[in-house]
């Protein structure tokens, strides 16, 4: 007996030292890799108090993961159950080395209470995993990868929990020796096992052997799991919490401003994994491949080669494949991300509509778009590699400051008969209406801009437009990776804006809105920017826009990504529609609000062919038709065009109207 | 190769004072010259020892087009500065003088035409000045040692295969290649590449015996008089035939 205790103590000591050393070596490797990548990040650890709240809410409170209720509840059970067993497992490890250790004596009341709670929480892990297995075997959502990795993790964890309960059960049957903590009454669930399996009928010797077997299996599994974690997708266990803690606290964000004038820079954008920044790497570590991003992604949903989940996974594999070179600071030895045998192809990168559904839904706040847009930058600026049809768009933007190549000086022609003043004639205007290219040149867009102008006049707003002084806001070029061209356009607008110093900029397009509001400050133009749905709602609330109470029938609203997910504006357009159509109805589509499905135009996709998979606008048009609404209301001219095409293709009678047109009709 | 700084055809072109166009619009490299630059740069990539020089005759603002050519891969540029506009023979003589002052080129690439004046003449005058053979609207080009095989589109679908020796002048057509989009490092590098400026007067070019004189420049009046044709399908068809025959005079008999 004495001998066994000594051997146990020795083996446990070796196993713990070995196991933890291996674990720490692996984690240190990952940490060093994270420190060795060369990309710059603008991230600042600010607003710590808010971050602590986020940590409590999203990590400990598990609210983010429970946005998908059933799997979220399962995850919450696993999370708390697994966390609960850890202190006792740790105590058992130490006790294995030195039997005299009894934490129960150090914290008498508290430790007993903890064990009581842990013993109740632990079996919830099994409930959670039962659901996880049910989901994998029966439900089988396509976005969930079935792999050895996931199954091993489930097996490891279940063994840890079962042996934990067995240890506890046997513990209650062990003779109470002097100096040993009295476990009586601390194991309400494990205690049930005693009666259930008749463990108390066993001989003391068998009870001892039973305890020891449970103990060794428990320890072996925990140490095995510990070593397994850093190399598996379960790295998530370590990286998710810090990633959430460091998440962007606002939904609004700007694309990184690349210094395109720095002639010493050898490369622009993200061409190799060595050019990632540490925040990107932490993102990669945090992913556990839950697939929620893929479930939302418009590209993945229409059979395109992009899955945000797979993209993150592939980036992680590519990073690991070049870990040695990156650690050795040998950037030359790192291969480009897009290369012959790489799963990250041009088609993958160019399939993204930048709708941000992936980022919004991600329970651990991975920023997928940072990878995509920076890679696109590299493809365009360094490789001149992009879908060929967008080259003409680039040229048009460069020469005439609009994507279609209409003569730049005809920008104000849409307003010819409407008596809309230019800023040059009315520099003190209260509102600078930034019309955008679509409103200025596109036949459909011009009608929307004309409706806007009529509404503004009706509400007696002192506004003016830039006319030929306005250039494309830069969104298309920027999101298509052409940072050079985008900055050219932005600079052009910034100079004009700064000359007028506008009190408020009103935009007719969510893309203009987003860029002017969130990205122009990078270039020295910070002005209050409003999207017209917010502004018209405000005018209505001030009593300046009076609805004529005409029944406009049943409407459904299509969320624009750049209004919704990029800027969190969901209520204003809906409130406006309801007040303009008080006697009619507003129906919602199945995928709405934060989960609104993209029209397919974002990220410059408006100007690229959609040859892979099903067309996104048709997918969305089908959903529009399911609502039974007579009119589709849009708040973005690009959405309007895409969905009009989609509905036309489906030979539907649904009319697409921009909210500005609806307001015009409702206040005429 | 020779390039030209021209107004973007997408822009609204207005007539300014003194029978000149209002130049307050976007100017770009003549699109056919892009094909010329692309082909020259491509050829340089095949032959190791080549120097690609962009030459233009124009105002100081034409530097932008030369920088674009250098961003596309030209090694250096020559700008023959002149404030006035020139007919094709004077242009050709200026380009020829600038080229010969720089050295003896093996091949001179030009665009088959420039989209501003659309004279289609400069390359032929240039070849005459240089006393070398010339082809226009080249859609295929291959070179082995000093032999050049070139395919030219004479009319739509009418191809001629020509074999010629260097030195020569090649007028590039739209189908010759797809001009590549410049990469950012190349744009940045182009800013520092050498650009030689020569005053046209310094070249001492003889005034040609005959030349084109511009009397007046007028913009095309975009006047359209749409008519609505009503009636049965047969009546409409008859009216259309009548219109085409009598008013548009595009149908015979």
C-alpha cells in the first residue's frame, strides 16, 4: 500500500510535469507565432471597463453563443459543467502527488459548497454533448463539419466527466481516515450512482480499485486533452475568451488605410500569412468551426467556392504550414496565400459581397472581412489580378469618377428640372445631399434621387448638392481591393468637403453613408453623416413631413448590409415605412434584420459577373415573393437594381420602390 | 513607342475659345497606344536586351500619359513640348526627330489611330520620315531575331499576314492584346523613371510643303426628332420602309 502511494505519487508527478510542459511548449509556440507575424494593427486596448462587461456577458454569460438557442444552450451546459470540474480535478492531481493536500480543509465551507455545485453541473456536459451528437448524427446541418477532431473532443470530454462522477461516487465510499476531508453530502449526483450501480455492495478492496481506475482514466484523459488542445480546433478553448475580450466594441468599422505613397513598402495588402497581424492570428486561433458564418454567408448559400469558416480554417493551416519560416523571420520563404495548390483562390476571395453576416453572427467575434479585403488589396495592387470585367469599372472611376463612365460634368443632370441648388451657389446650406453615382447617373437611381429632392423640398429643407464636384465615394474601388484608386477618389471628395465644411451630409446610398461616415475621418474629413431613412424619419417626427394616409398596400423591407450590419440601422427604415403607410402593412422576410440576406451587390460585386453557383439576387427575390408583399422597399439603389433584376427573372409582379420614393408618394 | 495624351471620349467635350476644345476635362492615354505600350513591354520581357521608350508630342500635361506608359513598363520617356496642336505630318516629323536624336529604334509601336483627331496618318508619315516599312491595325505580332510576322486586320474579318524586317513601324489594333492594369509598385516606380523634355523648336523641323490647316472646330449638334409610328403591324412596317427610303435614304429603289 505504501509502495503504491509512492509509485502513484511518482507517476503523477512525471505525468503532470510532462503533460503541462508539453502543453506550455505548444502554447508558447502558438504565442510566439502570433508575435512573429509582421502585419500592423491599429488595435488599441481601450475602454477596458466595457470590455470586462463584454467578457462577463459574452464569455461567462454565453449570451453571444446562445443567439442560436438550442446549440447555444448545449454549449452553455458544456461550458459551465466542464469549467466546474476543473478545480477539483486540479486538486486531485496534486493529491495524487501528495495525498496530504486537502483543499477542503483550507476552505472548509466554501470547498464543500463548490463540490456540491460542481457535482450537479458536471452531468450537464453530457446533456450538452448528447445534443451535440444528435445534431451531428440526426440533424446534420451542412455547415457543420463531421471530423475526427470534433469526435475526439466529444469523447475526451465525456470520459473526463464520467470518470469525475465515478471518482466522486467511490470517494463517498472510501473509509474516512483521520485528516481526510469529509465528503459526506457533497456529491448529490454522484451519490446517486452509488445506489444505481450498487457500488456500496462492493468489498472495500474493490471500492479502492474502482476509485483508482476512475482516477487514472480521468487523469490520463485530462492530460491527453491538455496536450491535444493547442493543435486542434479546440484551441478555441484558450483563444476564444481573449478574442472576445479584444473584440471591436462598435459594429461600425473602416477598412485599414494602406499607406500607398510609401515607396519603401515592398508589398501592399495581405499576400502571405507572415503579413497577418497578431489580432488576425488570434482570430484564427479562436475559430472552432461552428459553421454559423457559413450558414449565413450569401456566397456559401448560393454554391460559390467561399465559405467564411473554411477560409478561416485555410488561413490557419497556411499560417501553421509556414510557422518555421515566420518564427525565423524569413518572410522570403513564406509562399503567397493565393498560389497554385492553395485552397484560397481568386474565386474564393472575389465571391465575397462584404455583407458581414459572418462577422455579425460569429460567437467569438472573428473578423473574416479583414482577411478577404486585405487579400483583395494584395491581388489588385501587387498582382493586378481581379475579375477582368471590373477593370473597366476601375478605368471609369479613374477617368470620370463614376463606375459606368458617364461624363463627370453631367453629374447634376438628374436634377435639371427640379431646381436643386449646387453647393457653389448655396455654400451655407443646412444639408449637403451627397447623391452618389447611382442617384446621379443610373436611370433607376435618378428617379430615386428625384424623389428625394422632392421630399426635401416639401419638408422645406435648405439643401444643396455638389454636382460635378462630387466623385464616387470610393466604396466600390476600396472593397474591390483597389486602395490606390479608392484613395484617389476619397482625396478628391475630402478636398471638396473641407472647402464647404458642411453642417450635415445626407446620403442617398448606404455605401456612400458608410464610407463618408466611417472611413473619411481617416482622410481628414469628419462631418455628421446621416442616411436618408434616419433623416426623413426625423423630419416626419418634427412634423415637417405629413403623410397623406394613402394606403400603399403590403410592403416588405430588404435590409441593406451597409445600413444594417455595417452601421446597426434597422429600426429607422421600418419606423419610417410604418408611419408613411399607417393603413397598410409591413411584412418581414424570413432572413431579416441582423440576419438579412445580401442582394449580391456589395464589395464591388455589383460590377462583376456572377457566374458561379446560383445568383444571390434570385435567391433573395424568391424570399421576397414568399412574404406575399406587393411592394419591396429598399434603402439602397444597388439593392433596388439587384432585386428588380431578380424579381424580373422570377417573373414576379412585385414592385421595387426605394423608401425615398415611398415617402414621396406618401407625402404628395 | 509613340503615345498620345487625348481627351477621354466619355467626357463632355466643349469648344472653348480660339477654336480649341475646353481642356478642363479628363485626359487619358490614347486607348490604341495602350495596346502599343503593352506589346512593346511584352516584347521586352521576351528579349532580354531591350529598352522601351515612350515618346509623345504635346503640352506639359502630357507627362501624365508618359507616366502611365512607364507604369505599364516603359523604361523611360521623351516629351516633345509644344503648346499648339499639329497635323499628322508635323507630328510625325517631330516624333521622328526626337526618336532619331535618341537613337535608332528597331521597332516603333504606335496606336493605329488616336481617338481625338482620328486622322489614321501619323504612323505612315513617321515610317516615311524614318524610311522604314509600316503596317496598321496589327492584331497579332511575333518576332524571331529580326524577322517579324504580323497579322493586320484590313477590314472587319479581312486579315493579312505580313512578314517584315526591323526596323519598322507597327500600328497596334485593339485586338493585339489586353493592356494590363498597372500594379501599384510600378505606378510608384514610374514617378521616378527618367523623362526627357525637348522643346519642339529645338528639334529644328522643316515646315512641310503641304499641311492640314484647321479652319474651324464645331461640335456635333445632337438633334433628334423622334416620331411615334402608330397603326397596325403592316402599316407600321410600311411607314418604317417609307422613312428608311425617303427620309434616311438608306434603302435603294
